[in-house]
């Protein structure tokens, strides 16, 4: 896909917002609730993407300290 976790989080939050906009225009309560549930799921995915980004940054930082991926030992 080629997107960073931050970019994915932004996309996911956009999808959540779209679900809420569409929910506002639904007549049936069940349809509104389904769209609100979808929005919550997209928001949760956005949060997870942000956590993944933080974890990836920490891993890269630790890898840099520990010399992993460092070719200076040759």
C-alpha cells in the first residue's frame, strides 16, 4: 500500500467521519447505528495505526542504538 501509519490513521479517521455524515441522513435507527458502529471501528483502526507508528519508531530507535542494520562493523 505504501502509506505510513500516520497516513493510514488519517485515512481511517476520514472514513470514520464519512460514516458519521452518512449516518446523519439515514431515516432508520438501525442504519444509523450500523454506520456509527462502522465509524467507531474506523476510529479504533486509526488509533491502532498510531500505536503501530510509535512502536515502529521505538523499534528503529533501539535498532539504531544496538547497531542492528549498521554496516560499520565491516
